[in-house]
C-alpha cells in the first residue's frame, strides 16, 4: 500500500492489505504460518489451520484459546521475537516468532508439529534405557537413577528379588530362550514389578537385575536419620519383609519348592555410592539364594566373598594335586553290624583358609564349570579303594541334578571299563528332588545307568517332594532316609511312624534302605529289628582313605563293626 494511501486508510483496510500481502507470499506453502498482533491472529495460511486443526476463518481469533500456556511466552511477540516449545493437547509444537519486515508492528509466526519426532526420540531413549519386554531400567540407567536418588536423600535402601533358578531338563538346565520359559520369566518379572509399584508407591526406582531374572528396587527413606542403630536395623528388616511378602504373593504359587532369593542393602551403611551398594546387594542375594531365606547385607558377607574368591582361584590346582578328595563314611547293617558299603563325601582343607564345607566346594565347582572333573576325581578315588576291599563292599558317590544327563552315563561307563571293576560295586546317589522334578528324564538316565550294571540310590528321601508312591514310580535299587526325619528318632512319634512305614514298604518292594544321620545308641537300638543300613556318627565320621585300615581290622575279627 503506498504511503499516502496508508495514512488515509482505516485500520480495517490496513489489516486487509496486510492479510492480502501475507496470503500472496505464504498462503500456499506447506510451512504453517500466521500473522499476529500480540496473541490475535490477523491471518494464517491453510497449513496453519490444518496443523492446529482449526476451521477457517481464523482472522480475529486468539492464539491462547487454542495453544494453552502460550500466554507465558509474550517474548515470542516482542520486538526481538523468539522461539519456544509448547506441550498442549497431547501435542508438541515448536514456535518461532519474528517481526514482519513489511509491517513491523505485526509478528510472523511459524509453527512446527514435533509430536511424532518427539515420540520417536522418546521411544529411542526408552529403548536405550529400558528392557523392551518388562519396561525395567537397564543396569547403567538404573545406576544413574540411583546416584541421583542418593544425592537427593540422606538415606535409601536397595533390594533385589531374584527368580528361582531354571528347572532341569534331560539336556541340562532349561534355556530361557525357549518360548514357554521366556514368557513365564517375563510374566513373573512384570507381576513382581507391578506389585512393588502398588505397595511401595511412586518413590521407588525399578531395574532389571543380572541374568534377566531379577529385579532391583531402590527406594529413599525419610531424611531424618534414626535415633540409633537398633532403629535403623529394624527399618531395614521391615523393608526386607515387604520384599519377601511381594515375592511370596507373586511367585509362591508358581514355585512352591523354589523360593525366590530376596536381599537388601542400605545407604550409607553398606555403600557410599550406587556401585558399592549394588556390590553389597549382590553378596546379600547370593547368600539368600544359598540359605533360601531373605538376607540383609553385613560385612561378614564381604569377608566370605574374599575367601570364596581365593578358594576359587586355588580350586583347579587343589583338585589336580589331590587336596580335594573324598572321605568315606561306612554304612553298617543295623542287625548284624556288618559293613555294607561306603559313601564318598568330598572334603577340602585349604592350607591357609582351613576347612571348606562341602556346599561351598560344590558351589565353587559349579561357578568354575568343573562339576564333571570333580565327579570324575571322586569316582577315581572310589575305584582305587574298591581294589582293597571285598567284592561285596560297594562305594557310593553323589551327583547333582544338573549332572543327570547322558554325559554322566558316558563318564561312568568309560571309568568302570578302564578300571575293570564290577560296575555293581559303584552306586550313584541322586536326590529325590532331582529325580522327581523331571520324572521322564530321570527314568531314562536310571535305565541307562542300570544297563551298565551300576546301582542307583534315591538320596535325601523325605527332605523334598516326599511321597511313598515315589518308591514304586522310580526303578531305584536303594533309598536313603534323610537325616531331617531320623533326627526325630526315637522320641518323635511322627518321625518314628514315618521311618517304620518307609522301612516296611521298602522291604515289601525288595529294595535296600539306609537310614542316614544316626548319631546315638538309642536311635540305633530302634533300628536293630529292621533289615536296613545305618549311616552316621554312631559308627564313624567320614574317614580319609588312610584311616580306613581301622575298619579293616574289624573285618578281620569277624566282619562286625561296633558303634562308636
């Protein structure tokens, strides 16, 4: 509009002229644009109306009626203009305002819908920080979130719920990659995380733990420290009980015989930063898994960890040099006192760290993937001892559930063949839990072992999935009544009834029976009327091979071994 005409034109005419100029320049472009006087729209192109989903005409409408929160961004329409990002109506808009050179008193506003771009960025960030199936934070993001929590709060706790170990199959441990197992694990993790969020509130941070079968839980505590250590310990125990309760609710029905491991560590008592706290928690959960009960971290666990590392480093050399070797505990006939067999029980006395209990030996062998060499070494010791004893004396070795595979059968067959020993003198003891957990596999392995000529015993009968019907279902040559039952003899009427029932049923089925854990003369006297074996301290502790000569003297005197 020429200058003289502009002076004589009315405001309405000037706005119409401005609108005409804008439409001529920007009306058909794809970039959403509008001319504004303050928050009022003078005119806008079609792309602008489509972007904000508005119906024309737009002239005279107020932007703040359609973009909530825009009134906090007056600088966008100021002399210098500016940019801002606005979240409104579930959308994300990027706005840029600048003075229009043709008419400096109006603002040229450009709008960009960045909703899809933002959602894509969020999805990528989610994929980088969270497990896609459970939605739990991955380790690094969880550690960062923990650091922020510890920085913001004087006190906090870190817990973990670890799902039970994988069940066994005929090929060994089940593979989590199988669809059924994988879906079951994911369902369990989701169920536990949802319950934790419900019970503990929004303050918690949840993360995926090691091996993708555990959940880490970080939660701040009140800022005011407790009055004393006693109150702090009670608070930690309360939090541990909460986690254990969630675990039982979500996992108890699915895994009644395989409890989840629950551990807890507190800040700053057990660590000064997220990494130290996670390391302390790892030790607590390891102990919880071993003990099958919830555990709070203590410094003794760290000492035990260092000891275990040292033992693990020396394990292979000790096994090769014979420092890890079996001791032999005799099994004596209850009526006659004659020696029936020996059970090989693994022992290790470290030159610096002292006696290592058998469960720790097994745990180290498992972690070092040396169970097979350990079993082979025990078998070699047994075969060497067999050559010194009458042919009617057998030797028993224990195998773990994960060893109940074709590899075990091949090892036994080859070892017996090379030793040229009657295979009937070698007895393989397998726990009842392992046998019943995968019945079909157990039957196949037992059948293959017995085809070689090796005897098979059901160990720890009464400690696990006990059922008298198991005696008829599995084709074992012997059952061994667990010490947890025999401890009640002879004063517990229920224990006495159970032992008598097993002894009678075993004799009817024609299988041999051994009662473990007999420690005194009173217990022994109760069992003397029965045709069974007795194993326990009442006759002998497990003896090193060189001490078995004492038993040889008894054999020479009439094959009768007295108690003690």
